[in-house]
């Protein structure tokens, strides 16, 4: 099933209601401040710098770049994983830039920008675990952060989720044998697998993704002008090589993640991926 089919109704509804809503973009421009919700402590996306204690990371750079292009000041608001959608919905932030994956349930609460990359939820288990695919872990207890698509992917795999407020606690659950494995995005799992080789029980990453997910920027429903401005800015940043610049800085071949971004900013409805409930 193509995502374009699943999105048709919601996109039409957004177009119909956008004009009736208050113009949040005007408010941002008038206040000269763009409030961005990011992770509170999930490197390399957003985390306090050990020396300066200022928030740094890929998502922080994205917010600062968008604000600079708009001629406003970025205000970073650290959020828990589960607060990313509610804070946008309730007006606590203008945008959530926090590795936010499109799901059908989230799209009923907030609207998403065009995605700027396709992410994967990956499973990490002990290095000596005999399992080789996600199917081998059906019915098994797997750890994740609460309210994340990692938790959702565990349920979709017919496994038992054991959730925590932070990735460190989920990691320890695997180390201590409280969970058979842990699910998180590729970057987080790659880092934890590397760390496990010299700290605690050695772990490995299962090669087959649990799910694939388009990552976009979240904002209030009905703010059509803001959505158009964000999408326009993402395309301009992509064409200028700015998103790749941030990616290479935090996630690229010269980092511990050694990942290459090949995605381009494209309309969400054109992605041929199975919608996540």
C-alpha cells in the first residue's frame, strides 16, 4: 500500500482547514523567535555539550539553519521522546525537530513536513544470541524508549515492549538480562553496539530493520503557511548541500556512525513505503 493513498484524505483536510486557522508563521516572524522542540539528551540529534552545556547535534543545527534563513532567532526546548507530539499540539513549541517519524496516529494530531531522510528502527541483542531476523524475536521482551516508534515497531513485530524514559535505561535492561534486546534508530544502536564491545556484555545489531520510517518536522495541524514555508526551506537547504553538511558532521563517514545520506527532500505523499499505524 502506497503512503500516497493513506495520506490523501489527511492532506485534503489540511488544505481545507488551513485558511481558517491562526497564522503561526506570522507570529514567528513578529516575535523574531522560532521555538524548536528537540530531544533532551539523544546524541547525535540533540544533547548538552559536556563543556558548554549548550544543546548541540544534528537537529539543533537544523533548527538554527531554518531560523537563520527566516531571519529569526532559534530557541531550543529539550523534550522527552513522548513529549515531541504533545508539545507541538499544545503550542509549547512551533516545530518539533527530533528525529520525528511519520505515523498515521501522529498525523491525526499534528502535521508533518516533507521528510528529509528515511530512517530504520533496528534491533540490538547480545552478540551470542542465536536470533538473526526480527521474526526470531516474536513473543520476546524487547526494550525501547516510551512513546517512540521503536516501541511501536516492537508491537508490530508481535514482541513484548519493555519501555523506559531514556535509552540508557533500555540499554541496561539488555545488559542485565531483563530484555532479550533493544530497539532504536540506526544511529543509537550503532553507538551502543560499539560501546558494548568495551563496556559490559558485547552486543550485535540484527541486519534486517524492524520498520522503515520517513523523518520529518512536526507542527500544528492547519498551519498551511507554516507548512509551506518549512517545506520550501527544507528543499532550499537540501539543494544547497546544507542538510548533507550537518549529516556528515554528526552522522557521516568520519563519525562513529559512518552513515551516508542518499535521501533527498521529497513530498511525503510520493514515498512508496508502508504507512506506520
